[in-house]
C-alpha cells in the first residue's frame, strides 16, 4: 500500500503517509502539553502514524479559545516529552501554532478578542477589537517566539493554523476582513509575514506546514476554491506541505462533520489545490477519511501526497500497523458520530471514542493482561456491551460462549446509523473463536457453573402521559418493524430526551412521506446534538423535510385520533391530529439478576458507556 510507504518532508522521513492531525483533546494540565497528551500521541506513533501534529498552541496570551487550550509559552516540556516518546517509532512530531482571533473566548483571558475588523463572531455574537500595529507586531513576535520554543523541544517542524478556527483565516476572508489599510488591500499579507517570520527561526531543515481553509462555503464574500488555488500556489513556495481544509465561523460543522456528510468530502477540493501547487509542496487530504481503502485510493489517484486520518486513529490507534500486516478487516471502524471525540465545548470532556473508550485514557487504561488461568464464560446478550465483553474475554484467552435471544447480533446498534460497528464486533468475536448462539433465551440451566456476564439490554420505560385510545409505540419497536408496517395517519414523535433519536426517526418518517410532528420540551429539537456539532444541521434538515416542530411542549394525553400537548412555560394546551405516537424516552434496564452486568441492563447507556462497561466486565474476570 502507498499509504504505508515512507515520505520525506524537509529532509526528514516519516514512516507512513498517514497524519494524525491537530485537534482539541482537553488532556492538558493548565495550558501545557501534559503527560496524558504524551501517552495519547505515543500510542498513535506506536501504531504507525507517519506524522503527528500536536494540539494547536496559542502563540499569545490574548488567545484562550477554550479552557484547556495549550499556550506555546508553556508547551516546551510537553513537546520535548512527545518527541522523546514518538521518535523511537520513527514518527515525525510537528507542533501546531495558531491564534483563534474572534473565534476565541473572553471568558478565560478576560480581555478583548483580536480580529482584523470589528465583525461579531456568528456563534458567540461577541464583538472583537480591531487589531492595530501594536497587536500585529505582537502577533508576529508570538509566532516567532513559539517557533523558537518548539525548536528547543526538538520537534521536527511546526504547522501554522490558517484553518477554520484561526485569526489568520479571518484576515484572508472578506467575511471578517473589512480593513482599509494594507492588510485589507492584500488580505494574505499577514499570513505571508507569519510564514516568513517562522521560516527565519525554523530554517530549511525542519518542516513548515500550513493548514489552510480553502473553501469557507460562503461564496458571497468568503474564501472560495478558486481564490484558494491561487493563494496555495503562491504560499507553496514558503512551506513544505499544505493541509487542505474547509469551513469558517459561518459553517462550524463543515470541517469535522458527522456521518450525515460522506467521508472524503474534500477530495475534489484537495485535487484542485494539489494541481495548482504543482508539486512545489506536498498536499495533505483532510475530510473524514476513515477507511484505509479510500485513503489508498486518494494517494494512488493523485489527490494528495499524504492523508490525514485523525478520527480513524482515535478509533483505531493501530490503524497503520494493521495495514502493514494486511489485516485491514481488523481495523476498528470510526463511525463518524462525533459523540466523544469532539470536545471543543463547555463540558471540558476528555477526548475519547465510542468504539475505543481507552482513547484519551492511555495513562490509566492499560491493555488487558492474560488471565492466570483461562475460564469458561457465558455472555448473555449480543448487543454492543455483550459483544465487546465477549471480544475482550476471548482476546485474553478465556473460553467464551455468547447467547443472544434475537436472531441477529448487534442489539440496538442495528437500529442506528452506527450498525457498521456491530458488523465489526460480530466479525471479531467470530475470528476469536467465540461460540455464538442466536435466537435462544438463556435459562439458569445454561450457567453450568460458568462465570456469567449479563448484557441483556433494556425494556421500554414508563409513559408519563395519559393514553385514552390511540396507539403508542417505542421508537425501537418502530425501527424493528419498519416504517411500512405503521398504521396510517399523522405521526407525532415525542422526544423527552433531546438526543439524536427523535430527530432521526422524524427524518426517516418524513422521508417516507409521513405527516410528521416532533414534540420536545426543549427550545430546539435534539438539544444534545450540540455535542456532535449536528444541532443546527439536524434542525435545518427537519425544517426542509416539512416536519412540524412543536417546541417547549410536553405530551399530556393520547386519544383515538389526536394528542394533547402543553407548553411547558405558559401552560397553553393544543390538540394535534395523530394516528400514532412514537415514544423516544429513556428505556429501563432488563431486570435479569446477575453479578457481572454491562450496558443497558445497568442503566440507559450510550454506545460509549456500553462498550466501556463490556470491556470492564471482561477485565473483571480474572
């Protein structure tokens, strides 16, 4: 595979053409690169990553975009430790440097945000200060100083951030740069000055990379692919590589979208930029590239010289190593859900992964050791918790039997867009020799003195509204039966939880031509989708699909041909035509007794928690 072949950047050889790109982790201690960062990066280096670009460090104290954002002035020990940990694996370490400008936050720095012009950020609505000569000089000095610190750490190079969350992109864009001075007449001037200042410190024997937003998806005034092609051709003379990204403050979900956007969305954009660059600098493809086959195709087709596979390596740290062994079927798949790896928000959650919950916890979650003596273990339940428990148990050397009462493994994953992970788990337990029985219920006679792990799932929860006629179905039952089996008439989706489930079933119903209404207690549908970045997009899709959104309301009663809802603030009631209610509330644990339990039979679990508890259950079997 071309993907696993070495590549030379500024005279330094990376062992593969796979990049682990810069992203928020919340692994920091204060504003430094911590030992948790080091372990996180080392695990990807050991797995074959060719280039690791560390989390973007602010070059000036005026920039504090999120609470644990690194500050270059505090990163020297962490960068040095990362280099020491990754270099034995041959991996090149590049320090990302940037400034978020008006896309930052004044909550931590308690100072005015910097920006090219007084244009309020579309997300925070905060109005920044317009940078003048003292701030511009300070910014240039900050990039130079940060580069010098990085060199003291012996990194292989630095990457300058002119991507989605960056002040340098704001100077490049007509959306945010409305200056009347030389930096407005020539919007690329500041970026050229930064690259020149950094190269003067860095020299030619270390890598200088550029992360460049090449399409702001705002053609009325923003950076367009046509503009970016000419800019990239010019800047390629100053750098060793350009990573092609898209998006701006106007399109916050565009750079790192979830599964609603197909993987490889930047392929055409990257190909055009590489053509414009003409081999002067290497070009790196970014854009939800999670499959080795697609990455290999992009390289062999001339789309790019390297491929950034960040989320793919959060999900599978050994991705490159498995490709080298030609065992790509064992690569734990990234499902592009953004549920645990997207952490640039107010929760300060540590980066992790729903399919690989040890990601981000490398200092505490050690690989499972073989048992002192193999045991016979019965796993009851073939959902994600049971499958992961069976996989981990068998991988440790135990003799495992898994029994699932339905005809198919996967449980609730089969009802979601993430069912590809169920296929992978089923393949792995089969490969590891787990004995599988489906379509059977377990009785106490099956226990036979074996260690038993219960992952029996959940049952529908109670309804806190009156049902006087009419039909109410749990969302899981609707998905299992199929939309064609539903009774005729308008459908009301009641979503008291506010996660992705209600929005998804409403989209499916509307796409099937059903008259659909969503009733939610929240101000927007799917409030928790803010975590994945899909909140605005999901509500836009519902609106375009013609779904009626009844917000700030709760369900009071279900009748033969209607429902009664009540506004949670005003108490105003209204009656809606309805032939079926789809209930999307929390489910309750299956009450099957047992000592070792995992997943929904403990409490309503997300996929992340189910996989984590399945693994912990396996770890607990000594």
